[in-house]
């Protein structure tokens, strides 16, 4: 239970997002097209959270994927959806602005 709470509130081991990017991670911004158009991380792909479960854009299920959104809520949902689809390395990067500062 504690492990779940730690992961839920980001108290688990710290993720090195810039290292993940160097190793070929994809940044997936799960906000709406309009939100994405208003600003996003350069090089990220926009797949709104409501269609993340039906995307077939990622053929390699072992490639690292970093999800982000406005606050970290939708990216957390997207992470769980991708994990349930068999993707092994999915990380919730939280808000796109916060993630951008960690890269």
C-alpha cells in the first residue's frame, strides 16, 4: 500500500527524464489539440488522452514513453492505459511545463 501511495504522489525513486530522452524516449502530450497548439515541448507528439488507448503509433512496446499534460492527471491516466496495453516503460512526466524544466 505504501508503495502505491509513494508512486501515486511521486515520492518514489526520481526519474531522470533527460537520460530517458537520450535513450530514445518519446514524449507524448495527452492534452487536447487546442491546448497542444497553445504550447508544447519541442519534439513531443500530441495524442489526446481519450484516444491514447486506440493508437498504434508505437510498435516497440519496450521503448520508453513519457506522458505529460497540463497538471499530471491526464498523463497519469494515459500512463495506466499504455501500461495496460503492454507497454513496459511508461513514465508520467506530469505537467508539460514542469517536464520541460527537467529536460
